[in-house]
C-alpha cells in the first residue's frame, strides 16, 4: 500500500537547513535529518508531479548501501529507525518513517555520477564533437538517444548553484 505523496516537509520547531531537488535537510545540532520527498528532478529542475513512494525507495536504497559498505569506508549514516530519533521529531514519526535518516554532520565531497544507458543530453553533445563520452570512445555512427551496448559509468556535468544536497 502506498503512503501519501510528500512534495515538501515542514517540521515546525526543527530548523530547515536546506531544501534540495529531492531532500529536505534539517539541522539537529551535531546531526542532520535527511528527508527524501517524492519530488523528482531531471536536468537540474524539479518537475511538478511527484512520484508516490519515491522518497521511501530512495531512503531505503541509501540506508542499505550505507550499512552494507560501512566496513569499507566510514560514512555519516546513524539510523533510519524513527524510534531512535531525537524526541522533538516524535510528532513527525508517521511522516518520517521509511523516508528519512539521521546522519552525522560531515564535510561533503562534491561528486556526482551517472550510469548512462542511452546516448542523450550532454553525452550526446560530447559524442557528436569527439566520438566519446567522458573520454570513453564509443562506436562510430550512434544516433541521438540510442541505447548503448552496455551502460557506462561517468561523472555528471554539474551546473553550479552554490548549494547542493547531501548525497544520501
């Protein structure tokens, strides 16, 4: 069963630090609360129609991988169990369940990447100029938006906004 669609959160009495393309980030002193909404963005723009349960899926995937890779590299993840959150968040438990995580404040490393399965957007522009995508040579004669023989992992072309959301 789907939960109500969440386009934006407003936790009265909890300081909103930043509202990103998908996440609302609240300042809890030494920690942050990351809330994944159902907003969807494409090409650095937030689209008008949210996708039900997108935030719950995003949070679940993030929590899984933070927990799964913690032995490889230390990360900022503390918990996604709302019963362990600070008392001032208790009134919002139903909203936060399955779509939020409590994290340590950390210095962010600004890296954005894309797994590309199709030749579109900035990848198409580079391919037309050089026959490459992020320096990776692709076969000659591909067409715009054509499916690639196998997906490629590339850094993303980033539009600098001065703000970005924590990668979780």
